[in-house]
């Protein structure tokens, strides 16, 4: 069969990346569904699993149609459904919500790099699923008091334009800095919320990791999350902004691993990328220069932490190699 519109290099790359993420999420969902005490939570996660399973098969069919080998991704043996509960108190749904935030960004990037109508249809469908599912955990968590709303502020009654570059000044030893604007507070709250849940996640990972180097890597991640939380809390307290973001989660004392070290390491790899994007967003859209600088310094820490994780994954043979172009110089050399 001759395909009139074969998938191109960017579509191969994004489909490969999405396949890795979707199979990872499915493995986590299988464990959390097995351990869920609440039927509504089980329904939310079960519905998501069914949707993702459909699109994983769609991606596999696309690979097959275009003669491409199917990636390995993450398999049932990467999760132990018999392991005791590692998290409690709504963590499963909070984790689903965070993962759907990551997915929204990935689908937007992937759609922007797509030209094939079949590939576009996959990303369009996944985007619809994610936006639908994202609302369910949000309402579920709010109703149970697990997810806190951002701070309330006075509603603006007029419009203004910035009149001076002093608006950007945050490094002031004397005199008052300008108050945080609503966007800056929103960014700080969101990053605080994400780091709180991330700290709980990686604490559980550290408890049950089997590889000692991996365990120490997760411990280092806990400290990095604490550093970020402390910075954001200090900024908000200095501005007399009421703190409201919580993790909404409890890590149990279990040390029995429900997930393989490979699965946990790739989960942190994905979340590191999400954190880097968040820090970049904070640096660009925070107009007070002290906030922008803090975001950039945190991004530096996340980058080097992420690089260390990549090296551990490679060292242990856990990093499936993305598809790549032919090595033309090597082919030419062999042809001599």
C-alpha cells in the first residue's frame, strides 16, 4: 500500500512521546483504581483509563499503518497491584489532575507539530478527553475540601496602564515594592500547589525505591520541592497574601513498591519538564524583576536535577530511545 500522506518526523516524535506518557498514566491508574476506597474516584479513574486505552490502540494502529515499530512504553509488569496503599486522602485524584495539566500542554505542542489528519484527530480527541476529565477531579477535590482555591482579591473596577518602569522593580532595599498583581499571585499559587503534591508524590517514591541511587535521587527531589515551596511561601507572606495551597495527601508508612523504579523515574522525568515550563512561564509573566529572577534560579535547579535523572535512567537501561533520523555520514562512510 502506498500512503499519500505518510507521517513526518515531528509526528513520529510526538506520537512516540505521547505513547510513553499514556502508557505510564495507565499503569498508575491501574494501581490507584485497585486501591480506591471511594466509588466516585474509581469511576473518574476508570473512565480515564478506558479513554486512554482507546487512544493508545489508535496510536499503535497508526504506527502499524505506517510500518513503524511499536514503542515498548510501560507495561503491566511495571506496577504491583498487590502492594499496600502508598498514598491516602484523595491523592489519587489530585495526581490525576496534575497529570491532566501536563497532558494539556503536550497535546497543544503535538497538534502544532502535526500535518497528518489522522494524527491531528488523535490529538483533538485526547484534548477533548483531557478537558472533560480535568473538570471532574477539580470538582471532586473542591467538594471534599482537599483542593484549596487561590486567594480572593478585590475585584477591579477600572483599567490602568503602567506609567513607569518602576513597576518592574522588586530588588529594593529601601522603600516599598509594588504589590503583587493578580497574575503573579495566581502563578505563585499554582506553582505552590504543584510542588506540594509533587513533594508528597516523590516522598512515597523515596520510601519504596529499590535502587539505592534512585532512592537518593528522590530524596534530593524532596529537598528541591521544599526549597521551591519555601521560596513561594516567603514571597506570599511578605506580601500579606493568605496561603491556601495544600497537598491534600498523606503518604502511608508502606515501603512495598507498587511501581517499578523505571516507572517512577520516568514519571519524575515528565514532571521535571512540566516544572521547567512552569518556571519559564513564571519568569516571563511575572513583571516584578525579583520574582522573575527567583523563577529563573529555580528553573536552573530543576534543569540540573532533571539531567541527573536522565543519566540514572540511561545508566540502568530505562530510557527507551526516541526514533531518530538516519546517520547519513556513517552510512556514507560504510559505503566506501
